C-alpha cells in the first residue's frame, strides 16, 4: 500500500505562508495541486502603545521551522516520502519591516507591522517636502502613507539607536518578512541570501515599478541608504538552499507577497481577472496585464508577479482594507464576546441582521479608497435592543461593505464592472460572511474548493522555477478548480440602502485624531 501511494504522487512542493496572524507550511502535489498536509502556528501581536503594532522576528522564524518540521512529521505518518519535496515557496505579509544585524543575525528591533500607525508624524513631515504632486505615485504607484515600509525604516533610523549604529557600522540589513526568512533559511550569518522579489519590493515606496530597481531619488528622499536594501529578484527562481531542518538542501525558489501569491493561486493570469483575499485585512487585486494602470479613485498600482528572470512583469490595481479578520480577533481578545474566531458565525446566525447597528473598524485609520489616517473605529446605531449578536453581525457586514467600496472604485477605474468576485482566505469558510458579501455587492461570490490559494500561488511559483521545473504555469495545463457559488438573495434596493447607511457611518468615523508631534528617540 505504501509503495503504491508513493507511486501515484508527483513531485511535491512546499509553501511557507507567513501571515499577520499565523504562520503555516503547506505541501502540495505539483501534478494535481492537491493539499497533502499542513501545520499552523498563531503569531503574537504586541501593542506597546496606542496605534503601535509589533511582532518578534525570531518568533516568526521559529514558527516557520516548527511548521516545516510538524508538516514533515504528518507527511511521514501518511507514508509520504518527504524527499519528494523538490522546492519551497514563500508568501508573506508584505509591508512589515525588519532591520537586523548581519554579523550577529539578531533583529535590531521588533518587526514593525504593516498596520502600525506610529509613523503618522513621519508621513506629515515628509509630505511637506515632496518634490511635486506626483513624485511618489508616478514611480511607486503608492500614496505617502504609514502603510508602506520606507516610512517605517525612516522611523527606525530616527528613533532606535541600535539601528542608527548598525547602519553607520555597515552591519544593518533591511527587509520585509520574506527577506528576513530567506536570509535566515539559507544560512543567515553563514552565507544567507539577502534578497526580495519584485512584488514585495513594490510595497516599500523605494522601488521604481517601471525600471524594476531600487530608485536612487526615492532613497535620497527618504534618506535611506541603498546598502541596507536586499537584491531584487523575480518571483520564480532559485534564491538559495535550505540550510537546516528536515528539508535541508531543498531550494527556495518562489517568493510572492501574500496578495500577489493569492492572485497566482486563483489563476488570475488574464487582464481584468480579479480576486479578493479575506485575512487580517482584505485585499482586492485586479490583473491589469503588462501595463501600469494608475487609479483615479484611491486604489494602488502594484506589481502582480514576474514568474521568472526572463519572463515579463505583470501589474495589478489593488484595493487594501486594513481590518477584516482582525475585527474578529478584536472581538475575541479585547471584548471577549467570543472564545474562538469561528463562534462569530454562530452569533451572527442567531439574529440574521445587525438591527440597524453599523461597525466601522477603522482601528488603523481607513485605507482604500479614503486613505484617511484620522479615522478611528466606531459602532453606531445602538439601541437598548442591541446585543452581542447584532455587533457580531455588524462586524461581518463591515468586512463586506469595505469590499464593496474598493470594488466600486475598481469598477470605475477599469470601466468594466466585475460580473462575479473570486474570493479566498481563511474568512471564506464563514458561509454567512460569503452570503452577506454576495448580497452587498449584488453579484455572485465564487469560492474555490481549496481556499489556500495564497500558499498555492507560492508553491506554483517555486515549482515552476528554472532548475526545478515540476509545475507548469501554461494556461492550458491549469485545470479549473471546482467552486462554491453564493448568489445575491436580497433585492438591489435593499442592498443600496444598507450600503448608503454604511457610508454615513464611515463619515462619522473620520477626523477623530490629529497627527501627533514627532516621536522623540525612545531607545
């Protein structure tokens, strides 16, 4: 039996999926895209001050090793030979920023998470000296915002003496989570490879999305030394080999920021194809092909993927929502109205309506399409009748309303409204959320049978790399995945009324805070 089972399996590909809330390692059959096994570890988030969000880079690294080891153990229990794993891909939370010491291998400060707001005063100061209205957006596709890595690096250089010293002494390396992991996994202080891919680089505000290189003018504007930046590579090539653990010697050959990975995993390879990922935040990406499309309605222009050194680069329009699954975690950890994330569906089902309660979870300001850092979370429309079930329902509705806002912006930018929405991510297991999304968008919502498309995209990139070649990305070789489909069940008028009331609530969330004065050095 064991021999027969091994005989039917094609080459296997592993994927590290390092997200804001958890780390996972998943192993796929490259011939069928079947998920064979996986392991998941939740990651702590630290909130040292209001608006600050940090994570421990070493905890993230250890979680990757743990997930790899546990997944390999599970495969062996299934009588699957782990020597069949031919490549590893990495997908990651994108803008989260790490600076570490290349001599000791130690992080010089906690990872500053993409959600973090401490850099608002940095953004305000930089905005006063931007050389021309379109300087940043024309080169990067991005607005000046706390969201992206450059302002986080600038804050670390201004406020953390260990970082300042390490840069002066040529010991500092900067990277997003992919760079940190690849450097460590390929040897760290003993020959670790300091690199990133074009998708992650495009989220730093230091990268020119036309030339696909670090931009000298941008680095000078932010006053960030280019010597600390990783080498930029394509999303599908061999970066280095695993230097430790059960998969020692296996090439790491795929790297994509999580949202680009999901776009690849959903097989959105044609111009106009789009997907929405429901994770800690919510991210709607539409493939715009080989041309940069700049939004007139608050969306970002970003690199979608470049699947090989000699392959063309593809671009995407992106709508980013800061708080999606994070609102469920907040209800669990801060309010205690649920004990586990999956209880939210049960609570919402009990009432089937928010009863006029609206929740705007602007914990980190509002991202697309508003880019309004002064907003904060509000719950409004409360009465004595309102209970925790209504608040749970309103939290799920909030995710759907935010998606409606960015979908409307994308439809206006692209000129051709989406006829359906492809979805993925952990929250898509919530059937009430998916039905609400179809009702609020008033178009069908289509979910793949295997929602782990972020990890699948990273695995596809790794398996297709030159020198690995176990996964074909030719469209005719990609079989369609079976789907679950949610059709709208309310009339269009009711959908519009609920959405217009949500917009009223959004307006009330704005202008709650003013920018704090510049932070003084804290360390």
